[in-house]
C-alpha cells in the first residue's frame, strides 16, 4: 500500500468518525474510572434485590483453631473495583459508609409483610471507614468482620454499605452492596428430603396411611456443631416460622467426625409445639473425589432415622394438627478444590 492510499484511508476514517485523528485511540481511556463493589444482585429465590454471600461461621487458622480466638467470629473480603479501560496511575482512597437502601427496598419488595423484611446487619459487622486501591491495581479487598454469636437466622439479615467518593459508580447496584450474609458449617445448608415423609396423626394416635412428600429442608448454622430448621413443611416465608424451630446437634462418634448422632430439641420458647423426638438420628459424612475431574470433591452429609412429632396450634387457631415426620435427609456439596469453599456454597 502506497502513501496516497494510506492518506485516503485516514481521510475516510476522519469523515466517518467526526474528523478524529488517525492515531492510537485504544491507548486513551475509553471509559470513565468509576468505583464500585463487585456484588452482583440475586435474580431469583427469596433474596432478589440483594447479594447472598456465604461466610464460614468460624474462621480458623492453618491449625484449625478459631482465627479470632472464639467460635462464631468470621470475616468476608468484598472486592472494591475501579472500572475503565486503562489502569489508574495513583492511589485512590475510598470512603465506605452505611446505606439507607433497606428503607426503600423492604416496602417495595415485601409491602406490609414486616415479618420477612430484611434486617440491618450493621450491629453484627465491622469494617474500615475507608480503603485504598493502589495505583496500577483494579481491585482492593474490603475486609468485613462478623460476629455471628447472637445472630438469629430466623430473620434475614442484610449489610447495606455504599461508596462515598467523587468517582462513585452512577449505577446503584455497583455503588451500593446489599450483602445478605449466611454463615455456614459442615452441617448447614439445603438437604434433599424426598425420602422424608410427613404424616397426619389421627385422633387414635396412629399415622394416616397416606403420607405427604417433602421436597427440601433448609438448615441454618447456630454453632459449629448445631443447626436449626423449621418443623414439617414450614419455611422461611411463613409468618409463624419462629414458633416451629427445631435444633439439631451433631455429636461425633468417630475420631474424624465422619459419623455420629443427631439430637433434636425444640426451641424452649415454643412449648406449644409439643415436640418429641421418637428415636435418635445418626449422620454420616462421605467425601469422594470425582472420577473424571480429580480437582472436584463431592461431600455428602446423610442424616438417617429422622423421627419426630409436633403439634401445630397456630395455622388454625382453636385446633391442634399433629404431625409425625420420619425418613432421611441428604445434602451434597460439589466442591472445586482449586477455589475457596465459600465461593461455592449455595443454599
């Protein structure tokens, strides 16, 4: 290609793009340097409009001891990001402040159902008031410390924080992080319960011969060895859920913790549930490597012999409906050993 052709192509380009110069435009900044969080919003389930993050109930060190000295203390590292097509040259200090977004989100999402409104988690969290993103870097990690020791997960807690900076991202879902934090342990999560049946107990004390089928049972971490779940088919959307909490304590009987007993007890605040564990349940934890993908580990928790009864006097006031629940619950986690476990936990 000769000089005349090159000159002609430049003229054509200048005409097509408003007489811009024929230079290396890709070396210039194509997008504004905006600052925001990496916290994509949930688009389905009970957490639409917030970001569900899973955090170990207790952070431990390399020896398995509590990192912060006590059980129930943990942290989460939230990415703070500078957008743009070029690297910013100097340090940027970003202020992090509380957001009032819950005041608007709750009424818009749940209307008058205040019993299922998201609660502000600020009283259980601690984070620095500012963070510095070093020059030449796109991301810095904001360490948020959590105290789960007195957190009742029958309520849904959200930590609302936002960026306070002139370069704040104009998109609200980037500038503000709405973190629905769920602490987890080896025993908490969603159990498949297709082999768990519920029976109506007739007046003669016998089970109805046509049991109802269960789908899943979600369990919530209480301590490192204890979870709670809701009796029968009651779930976290029920207005009466807090009256039907059942605690399950896992008691190892093997040195490696792979087998043991599960003791079920009712919430002392709900004697009207008339809870009774008919027989003791047992658990088994199985860990196997995937036969094809060696870096994948399958971890399965099986609870056999679930067998309990309870009464419901709240669904239909003035009457008592008695239930008998029995069967097996199973939870499997498919874990990529090359990634942090908390990035893979899903309820």
